[in-house]
C-alpha cells in the first residue's frame, strides 16, 4: 500500500506552504484527484486539503466583473443568480457536466485543474507521455475516438481537455489568480492551459508553490445572447464529443461582437478568434455562421477514429451561434 500524509490547510498561506517543495496535491472536491490516486496515476506524498480556505464566495465588482473563489462548487456557480442572467453560457456548461452529485462536490479550481480522460493515461500501463514523459503516445495509433482532440494536438499527445466549464470561461474571457507564500499573479485564462507540444506532462501555468485562489470573469457583453451546445454519445453524464460556447451581440441584424470556444475537440479549452473576427460586422445568418464554423476548424488534424468530430464541431458552432443570436434578438425586444 502506498502511504501519504494528509494535511488540512486553514488559510491560503498555510496551503501553499504545505504544498511547496514536495510531491503534493491540493485536495478540493476530490472528484478527479481521489480517482487518480486510487488508480495509482497520481502518487502524491502529501494531500493538502483546501476545503477550509476562505475561497468559496462569488463577488461582483464595480467594473462589472465577477470574482469566483476557487472553492465555489460547480452547483453553486451554476445556480448563482448573476451567472444565470449575465453568464448563462457558463451556467449551461456547468449543468451539462458530470452528474448532480459530482457538481455538488466539484470546485471551480479543481475543474480548471482536472486531468485528461484518455484511457491510456488512466490505465497506468500503456505508454503515455503525459504520465511518463518520453514513453510515447498510445492514442495516436490506438483507439482515439471519444476524448481525443483534432485541434492543438502534437505527435506526443492528442488527449482532449475534458472540462465544460472552462470552455464557457474561454468564451467569456477570464483571468486566473494565483497565490504563492509571498506573491500573487494573474494569468489570462487562455494562456493558463498549455498545448501539449513536446512536453504534454506540463498541462498548465501553475508553479509548485502556487494555489489558484479565484477566477475573474470579464464583464458581460451588453445585450449579448449566449448558449452552450454539448454533443455527446449519451445525453447525460458523458464528456463532450464536440461542444461550443457562443456569445453573440447584435446591432439590428449585424453582428457587433461574437465569441466562440470549443470543447471535446481541443487539447485545451479552444477559443476561435479568427472565426470571431470573420463574424464581426457580418449579418447574423446561417451563411455567416457556417463560414465561421469552417474557419474555426481550419487546420484540424483527424485521427483514425475521430475524423467525424470535424463536421460535428462545425454543426455545434452553427447551432450555438444561431441560438445565441436568437437570444440576443429576443433580449433586445424585451423591456429593460
Ligand atoms: C464520472 C465523472 C464524470 C465527469 N464528467 C464531466 C463532464 O461531463 N464535464 C466536465 O467538465 N467535467 C466532468 N468531470 C470532471 C469534474 O468536473 C472534475 O472532477 C471536477 O471539476 C474537479 O474538481 P474537484 O474540486 O473535485 O477537484 P479535485 O479532484 O479535488 O482536484 C483536481 C485537481 O485540481 C487540483 N486543485 C484543486 N483545487 C486547486 C486549487 N485551488 N489550486 C490549484 N490546484 C487545485 C488538485 O490538486 C488536483 O490535481 C467528471 C468527473 C467524473 C468523476
């Protein structure tokens, strides 16, 4: 049996201090971590329990941004009134993730930091560059259908980033706030997760002596409509084959601003800035949405079993943009 030490942190400083300098892992909701410890994929020598930290609040700022503590549970965030009205794409993404029980435990920080669902990573024996750098990637020539990417892949790793919440945050625009024992820093959400490149074992921009304290969401775009479309093999309790978070703001029938982010197809939450640029100033029609979907999937690399994800993701994009535009139209017609 593998031994580990358990330490309960009472404050942020204590947590980062306990975590630094050894093979440690923060224990938040435990819904990813405990599985991976049981499977012997993660072997922390110390678990630092962060459940008592004062990081479970959702706060509004004067500038219209929203501050979400790292310990805010996924359920709490999804049903927060401001999130439901101003960031409905985030609420929808959260509510389509996992199961009710898991969402009640899972935290914002843990969701950002969740590990890939690649079966070769999780079986503990197959060559996997993420688990054992330099050993190879079994997925490239193996079974690579459900949780394998077509965007942002490398010859060293093709595992999808599995989060739904992160896709919505990538579309909204967000900042990850990190604390170490003696400093704090902020990282743009789009830069926090790393592409696998030739170092797939480095998944994010978090140092050993740092903790995620909170995430701030950019102020919502005035008058925008938004939605999250998740396409999967089964309609609940399933990871995305392809998903799309879309936000659309209109001036009449002209697109003032559009945001698109994808899940289920990228090795990190995948923002589609070129497709967004193509939509700005265009008419909010299916033709424009289809063109944007085409641009978004340019450069996608299909593997043996997941080539279907490219047309599937295009469909998710068109549907999400259409629904978001329709919601923007409806809210423009509503009295303020
Ligand atoms: C059966 C199943 C189905 C699922 N389906 C979905 C799905 O459809 N969509 C989806 O998006 N997700 C899904 N998930 C994943 C789930 O959302 C994550 O397990 C959850 O969000 C992780 O949060 P947690 O608080 O439990 O993290 P933990 O398991 O406690 O931690 C996860 C990782 O984050 C680190 N960590 C935690 N908090 C911090 C912090 N504040 N700072 C730095 N590091 C931290 C931990 O050390 C660990 O490495 C599923 C999970 C399961 C088990």
